[in-house]
C-alpha cells in the first residue's frame, strides 16, 4: 500500500497542474488548498438570475451600486474621504431600494415603505456632500476672453 501511495505521489507531484502541497485523505493524495482562495472560474453563483449581494462585484446589485456611485461622483465633490464614503453608502442604499422595489409581492419583507426608507436614507447622505460648482460653458468662456482683450488683432 505504501508503494502505491508513493507512486501516486510522484505522478501527481510531477504533473504541471498541481501547485499546492499534497495531503493524504482516505488513501488518496489530493491538493491541500488551505490558505488559498477557492477557484471560481466557471462556477455559476447561487444568486444567478437574481439581484445577488453587494459583496460580489459580479452581481446585478453590485453593478447597479457602482453605476449609481459613478453618477453621484460626477455631481458631487468627493475630495474628502468622508464625502467619498457617504457617496458610496448612498449609492448602495439606492441600489438596495431598487432591488427591494423589484421584489415587492415576491418576498414578504420587501415593502414599498422599506424601499422608501432606504431611498430617504440615501437622499439624506447625498445632501451632506456639497455639489460640484457649475462649470462655465465653452461659449461663455470664449465670450469672456473676447471681452477681456478688446481691440486684439485690430
């Protein structure tokens, strides 16, 4: 039996696919993946087809939160870490409110009142972050430059 395990170990260790130390389980040598992240390549998530969770960046909910955060960052100043965190949190609340409205009537805990409370919380967070100053339009800038340099080129 020991010779068979040694032969199996030398075959497995010499194969280019195994990159982890081996451990003996039930008379077989298998890769020991302790401390390594699980391989998710080609794995279908349990939430597939639904909203998913915010922790998984591939989920529909997480992607919506990222889109909302990008649009909020365009409108508001995020030069301070606290403002940045508030915009991120507001975007997450907005995404959760959208997902909850989608689940009304399907899940007993999803109600319009709860969704509106999430949206109010998000709106309150957004109000605490100052808006970006309005930019001058290019036509206005050109007119201002022309007025600033009268008789130029005449």
